[in-house]
C-alpha cells in the first residue's frame, strides 16, 4: 500500500540523517544523496519481498535501510580513495592547505605552549603534541577536519626540504574530544622552506587505522606535492610560525582543498597582518 511506502521512506531517511549527523558529513552532498537513495531502497525492498508472506513491514524497512547503507558505503569508498590532479596557484609566497576539509579552529601560539587544551588545570607544552620541540616565539595552529567524503591525500603547503618526520603511536579515539589530540596516533612533519618552516600534524581518529606518509626525511618537495594519506576521516593541523609580512587568509568555517586553497600569504615587509579574527 502507498502508506507503507511513505512510512518506509520516512524511516530510512530518518536513519540516514542520524548517520549524517553522527559522522558530521557535509549536508550539501549527503542530504541530497539520502533523499535519492531512500525511496529507491524502499522500492527495491518492497518489490522483491512482496511475494514472501513471512516478511513483515518492519523487516522490509530494515532491509531497505541496509540496502541504503550498502549503496552509501560504495559511494563513500569511491569518493574517499579518489586522488584528483591539482595545480597549485602560481604564487610562491603563499601557504596552501595541506588537507581537504573544514577549518575548525585557528589558535594563537605563544611560546612553546599547546593552545587547544590543558591537563589537570595546567598548560601543556607544545612538544607533548608534536613529540619534540618546534621552537617559535609566536605562531598559529590551524586545525582542518576531514570528513569521510573529503579527498584524503594530503599535500605540501610550501616548497622545501623534508627536515623531520616523526610518528607518535597512540590510541584511536573520536576527535570530538579535544584530549584526543594528545592521545591519538599522529605523524609530525617539518618542511623547511627558503623563507619559512612549516609544521604539519596528521592525526588519526576513531575509524582511522593507518597514516601513510609518501615522503621521507631529506626529500625536496614542490608546493602541492602529495605528502601522505590518512585513511577514513581524521584531522590535519598546520603549525605556522609568525614572520614579517605574514597574512592569515583563512577563517574558521572555511572549506579548503589541499594544494589549492590559500591559508596564508607572506610578503617582503616588516609588518604582520591577521585578517581572520574567528579564533
């Protein structure tokens, strides 16, 4: 009956919306997909189980939901493993995003202290997050959250030499908890450019089981070169030391693309400018 079809579509769509919210998928892409796959899954489930007298309405809806999950998993996998060719902007004095995703914070770094969280009411040394010292008087830490639908290949934000790569073993907790930044497995890299050094931290999340570097210490990189991949969700933090003429272009809430989106720009001048104040 038509009312059973409507009930089934509403139930499947509701379940998919809950999953979209739980895994923080981009509404722009995930919701239209849910609106399309829900009625198709329900129609298939009803069409092929209608002759079976032992199938209940609940069983048909459950089957439709599982069909929608299976189809969604195939789509997510195809999106996750894509590696599009990208051409960086022709501007050597830019700092590009190392990852696809949403900027979730831009924190000011003062000395060698971690700006995201405290432990037992005390400030945390930045070295505890990075696994070693990265001396700087002032700087910025920019966090980029990667969803399951984003390209997961990370790219070099600047041209330069790979000075350091260090893997820090850890757990695989949800990155919704800020403490996980200090506890989860991560890989810290330093790229030494001709005018500025850049720190990159690839952080595992709950479903991530492997951070795969494509580079090694001593490699010479061009801006936008592939540097690694984090499998299934996660986060990438960019550590930018302040230098004369640095301008932060990005702001919290921006969606950025690795090797394409400009995070910051630096010029030959003895002044410092901060455009974004959303941190």
